[in-house]
């Protein structure tokens, strides 16, 4: 373990946070989760993704917080909204939601310097059986990953738990994108892979903050990025889903910073 410039301890480039830092992450995570809760009443057939993004932008400003994505590498929206076969980083715009569309909305806010990052699935209109099954497996895979987070386990254990669960349901885990460390920065070590071998990768330690955000496809795992340099889609046009929580490792497990205050993290619960 070494010490970086501001006195914070790191191992393998991963920042080890103080117990007092958990409160800041809970505040940021709660705001992101609350905004995502409110969107459940606004996702509907005929609504544009741009209208949803405008709502998010306004709510962040009203809370006295900052959107982490506006201005990030030139991005100009307060969310990413990914519909159907879009895996991640979908850009909000004039597209109207259609009956049966499934969509992931990803929001990151900054509250007093701390980053709260979360995403979840929504449904416009009637949910098809295959989309319902995909959403359930993706949601449950995230929970499987969170279940193994405790000091002494490894990041490979997280990926293995997710991968084996997903593949056991004959779906595929996207490998081109992963979770990440965060705290007072948006993206930091480690890369949190959603596949892997048990016992591999850095060892989990109390004070690590990171996201787990599995992307699961009904078809093959391969993706491609469109010409806008943001939008990632499934190569085979199969449906994709994603859920994301920000978490912190505790002495005997973990705390989820982005729990839904209204219990609406899953779109059909």
C-alpha cells in the first residue's frame, strides 16, 4: 500500500476511502436514485428521450447539484438513455418512445464533490415476455455481484458471479464496457469486469468505492459504437438491458449508495 499526494491510501491504484467519506457518497447516490424514481411516472409511449433528459437536468439544478455528464468529453446531456438494442451511452433527443420499448436511463450527479452514479430499466407501454425475462436476469445478476462484495474476496469473484448467472440463463454478458471506481472523481481504478475467474484481480478492501453495472444481451455479447462516437449497440440487434449501483466496501460486506428511496429500482416491482 502506498500513499498518494493528498494523503489517501491506494493499492493497485485503487483509492481507499475513510469511513467519513461514506456519508458524502450516500448523499450523492440518494439524489441520483431519487431522480430515477421520479422518472418512473414520466416514461410513457409518445414521450421523447429529450423530454426525459430535460427533466433530469432541471431536477439536478433544483437540488443545487451538478450533472457529471454535461461537458464530460464533449457530451451535452444530463443522462444517457439507451433503448432496446442500444447497450449504453444512448444520446437523448427527439426519438419518441413506442409501445413495448425498454430503456436504460443512466444518471450521475455531483453533490458536494461526491459522485452518485446509477442506472436502471424502464418500460414504455406493454412489456413483452422476452424483454421481461431479460430485465429480470440483468437485475438479478447485479444482485449476485453485490452479494459477493466483502473484504478478502476479489473483483474476479464479482465478475464470475455475474457471468455464471447470466450464461446459465442462456444470455450473454457485454465485455466491451465495465464498472469503475468513483468517489470524488467520475471514473477511477479499478475496472469492474462483469465476467471473470474466481480469486483473480485485486482483493476487495474496506473503503473501496466502485460501480457494478452489468450489461446483458439476449443474443451475442458483441457490440459496436455508432458514428456519433457514443452510442453502443448490439451487433446482432438483440435486446440489451443494464442495471447499475454505486457501492462501498465495509468491514463485513458493502453499502449500496444508490438504493431507490421509493423501492422502484426494478421496473415491475
